[in-house]
C-alpha cells in the first residue's frame, strides 16, 4: 500500500476538520495491513460509524493534528518507528479527552514489551484475530454509539 501524498492527507483532514458536520461518530483507524483495515472499515461503517483509515501512525498523527475525531482505533505496532503507544502519548499531551477514547488492536500480546506498554497506557486492547462482536463491544463502550 503506497503512502498518500501530502495533498491527499490534507484533503482527508479537511473532511474531518473541527466544526464540519458529519453523518456520525468519526473514528480514525490506524492499521497498516490493507486486508485488516478493509475488514475494520467495513464492519464499523455497517454499524453506522464514519471511518477515516490511515496506513501508518505517522499519517495518523498528522490527521489527528488537523482533524476532529470521536475516537481512535490503532494497531499497536505499525511501521515507520511510531507505535500505538506513541499515538496515545500524543493524545495525552494534545487531546486528553480523546486519549480516553482509543482502542488498540494487536497480534503481539506475547511480547513482554507490548504487555508492559499496554498496561502503562491503560487502554482497551483487542487481540488479533478477533470477531466483529468483540470489536463493536469495545467501540461502543470506549468511543460510543453512532
């Protein structure tokens, strides 16, 4: 999956700028695996959420800085040197209310480092593979219903 251009990122962020009325609860989805991202987008949209996918945490941070979201779902491990923990830390510093509405997804819960970082962040985590009902239960509890 190729990275979007700065113009594409700006256009996506403009769609989610503060003050812009959307059709539902807007969620930023940070997931680098295209098949997983497509599955998550489809499941969330079927349940009435508006989803903006980002293939990297770096792009996700740019979108968060420029846009308005009700919640974030982020893979814990993403390429490019920025992790889900880094996204959470950014939210704590820049958008504290949103830091309480982040959900991590990961396939790496066996790593001692991942377990420690998840415990430190104190945010919900869904382990891959998971079922749609598990995802929706966590989203409704953490982010809210559309």
